[in-house]
């Protein structure tokens, strides 16, 4: 009996953490959209490349507009550009998939 609440609390805290990361991620993307110099700095640091940045913009705009037809394909296109050791990009990829699933569920209701 004690294991279920502990597991539930662990899952709940993971979901909360993912939501916080998701919010921070989209805040960063919006900052980059408004300030291209910041985006160039991330690219120079090797954290993002221009192609992935372009795809992230498309995904963000589509989600903001509620257009999900091609968004899943765009997310997987982004995922296909991730290098083996790029943990930040992998986390962004997972957050995008979770966000898309949540948005699609909201629309279905």
C-alpha cells in the first residue's frame, strides 16, 4: 500500500517538473524570437543549429495557432537532427511531444 502513493508522488513530481521545463523552454524560444542576437549566441555555443532553430520556430507558431496537422512531423524532423550527445535537444524533443499530445487532447474534448 505504501509503494503506490510513493510512486504516484514520484510521477506527479516528474510531470510538474516537465511542465516547468516546458514553460521555461517556450519562454526561451520567445526570447530568441524577439532577440535574434540571443539565438545566434546559442548557435555559436553549439547548443542549437540554424536548421533546428528554424524547425523549433515552425513548431512554436503552429502550436500557438492550434495547427497540429504537420506539427508531429516537424517534431520528428527536429528529432532526426539531434546528435548522440545532445541531451538538451533530446529533452526539448520530449517536451515538444508531450506538449503536442496535451494540446491534441484538449482539442478533442
